[in-house]
C-alpha cells in the first residue's frame, strides 16, 4: 500500500505543479490584456506620455528663467532712464524731422 500512496502523492504533486503553471500563465495573460486595455484608454483620453510631459516642463522652466532674466534687464534699463522712465533731455528737446517751424501755406 505504501507504493500506491507514493504514486498518488506523485500524481497529486505533478497536478499541483501543472496547475500552478497554468495559473501563472493565466495571470500573465490577464496582465497583458489589462495593460493593453489601459494603454488604449489612455490613448483615447489623450493623456500625455511621461517623456512629453518632462520635455514641456523643461521648456517651461527655461522660459521662466528667460522671463526672469528679461524682467531684471528691464528694471536695469528703467533705472538708467531715470525717474518714471523719462526720456533723456537730448531726445526730448529734438524737433521731429521734416518740421521747419513754419505754418503750412493756405494758398488757393
């Protein structure tokens, strides 16, 4: 009887091993199907991929730095112009081109 019970246990162990292999295969197949469906849903929703998001974030960071640099430059230029951003006196006293200082003639 001991040989019969060993055979039963061997067959039971083989059956369990096969069942575990089948379960693992089913799990992998389910994960593949789930991942495929999730990717399809994300594509349909127009969700941004990580690489695209990182690229845009880097561009925004550079633009922010450039804006800060330009704002500082504007402040410096405004300081050079003087109070309230007034134009230098030489430019303010200059006459516009083409004006001779005479009134237009009205001969008909």
